C-alpha cells in the first residue's frame, strides 16, 4: 500500500525549505512509492490548491535549476492540505477521517512528521495518541521528530517518556540531518568496507582527532531561538556528537538500525564525563563581536556562538587519544571536517625532515562542502637530495561521480517512509549525548571559567583557541 506522509507544521519554514523540495526531488528521481500522498496540517486556512500553489513557488526557489514545472504538476497531484490546530482534539478527529478518505479506507503506512516548534511536540504526540492515529495494528505508523530533542537531559527524558506513552521506540525517528549527509554515511563505508584504515584507526597510530563544523553565517533571523540554545545545544549535542560516534564506533555486526545504534551509544557511554576541572581546562567558549546587536538577542547575552572542547574516550581503542571538537558561527568559511591525525614516525631518518612531520600523516574527511577525502603525506622532492614536502592524495566526490550531492533530507525522508531507522537517533543515544553536554552548560552558567572570549566574524574563532591548542602541542587544521 502506498504510504501517506503527514506534515504537522505544514505552513512553516522547514516544510517549504527542506521537506517538500526533498520529497519533490525523490519523486522526480522515481524513488517515492507510487501513489504516495503528502498531507499538510497546520492552522493556516489553505485549500488543497492554495497550498500546492504556495509550495510550487517555494519549491522552485529552493530546488533552483533542476525544477521542472511539468514534474511539479504531477507531484502536486499527490499533495493535500487539512487545516487544524494542534491544541484541538476535534481537528485530529477530522484529520483521521480525511486520511482514511484519501487512503480510500485501505490500511496504508503513515509517517507523521513533526515540523514545528519543539513546544508543540508533546501536545501533538498526545493528540496523535488520543485520536488513535498512532495505532499500528494494521499498518506501520511512524513519527519523525526534529531537533532539538529537549534542551537538557531532564527535558529529553521527559519528552522520551511522553513519546513512549504513545509510540513504541521502533516507531520513533529522531532526525539529525547530519546523518543524512552522504559523506557522513561514507565514513562508515570508508572504515568498514575497506581493510586499510581500520588496523591503524586506534590509539597505537592516531595522535588525535579533530572535528570542526564551521559556519560562515551569523545567527540571522533565528537569533531568538539561538540565544537560548547557543552552539552547544544547537550543534555540539547533536551534529558533532554524531560525528564523534561514527568516527569512533566499533564495526557493527550488521548494517541495521539497532546494531549500528548499539555501537554508537557505546561511544557516548565511554566518553569521560567532564568535571569542573575539565570544564575549566578542556572546554573553550566564545562569542562573535556584534552578536548582541542582533534582533532577538539580549544586549547582555553571554551565549557562546563558538565552542571547542577536548573529549577522552575511555575504551580500549581510544585510550589516550584526545578528540577535539570545534564549532562556531561567523567563522572564516563553511566547512565540516574530520581530521584523523596519525602519530609522527618514531624515528626521523632523513636529515631534511621537516620539524613537524605530524602535519602529514593526516587523513581529512571533508564532510562539506567540496565533499571528499584527502590524505596528507611526505614525498621526496625530485632532484633535491632527500628534501621532502607534504603532498596529498585527493578524492573529490564531484570529480569522481560527476553528480550533485543529494540533500540530507532526501535520504532521511525516504528511510522514514521505508521504515529504516539506521540514520535516526535512538532514545538512549539522545539522552547519553545530553549527559555529556549538560555538565558543561551547567559549569558555564555558574562560573566565569572558562572565559567567554570574543572573536571577529570571518575568523577561525578567537586567537586564544589557537593558543589553547598550541599549548597542547597541536594545531587546528584551518583550511577551507
Ligand atoms: C542546524 C542548526 O541543525 O544545522 C543551524 O540549527 C545550523 O544553526 C545548521 O546552521 C547547519 O547545517 P548544515 O547542514 O548547513 O551544516
């Protein structure tokens, strides 16, 4: 039976920017099950046609060059709209009848996508339960929940409890769009479909790991939300933690949702909790100059827009290998990179060896943009005695595959429709990530240590962060 994709918060930004363009592209590629239906639900009083028309404009804008009017018209035939209020039980009853009407009374799988402000998650889930829309006796019913999933461990636990009153864990798909990125999935392929990396992917050969998610953009129109979230809640608790998990996890026994997530969660459990001393010494926070002048931000705000932290993973593979995480807004460029820095050779054989051989022996996984992988190593300069310099092996997705990278949401929406939760966060995973981040947020709240540094937009964060790294005998890999 073709599935039905129901979007709660249908008139919102995420729907028009990401969800509908992703569904449209999947439709054009022929990946959506034939007969699929997309049903929007929100308070705006659209007719089906009005919603389709408004989505036609936004989809054309966000899809850009690849937008095809004819294909859109075909796709729009699958789109419906049902006005309703999350707070009104009656509206869920009418939605239930509307859904069975468009499904012609047949048992069709459904995905309920919560694309709304987080304060509406719990009420929406309760209404789904009260109206029986969660009932998966005849057919799968799945719920997709956007980030942020809670604002701390307590709230995440409460939300998980409310969700579990209505849906079984297998029905719940917590989205982290970083998992939908091809290069993040490729990290698993790189590690577990090859034999050449895994033998050296451990404390015997790796000096440290750096994970950077730098954004050039400032907070812009999301300042109101961002000021209460800051970089730790907005980026580190979710996206960076996902990257840590996939970089550090053991090979799962099978490529399936539970086997993968079991291994990922073990990484979080092995991360050494940050105590007061570690928060002072191993965490770093900063704010870009001009942030407090943004509309929606308190003029006295001490929200960090940049942070760096050093984590230790206390397990057999990673003992003694620091994982450095760094993320910020208003930085010099947009780049997401995972750098595996291997150890220096134990003995410098050549007289002309550069002082710091460590800069080579480096694997850079370029998550975005210019997706690819580079390996840096020393090479003999021809006709120059034994002089050497750093050279690269460079794999670039675009050059190799000649096709545009799909949007993360395409893969994730399709997986939700097909019932594959491998690339979604499990309840314990989200809670374990909060358990690591909570003490840092608490520590930052209650003390001036570490200092909140300032940095100018357009740089790699504050100079003090570069110094902080140098003091540890290392350098950030600052390359766009
Ligand atoms: C979102 C954050 O989850 O990820 C945003 O809320 C951030 O603040 C965005 O800009 C970054 O995503 P991407 O895919 O552009 O790296």
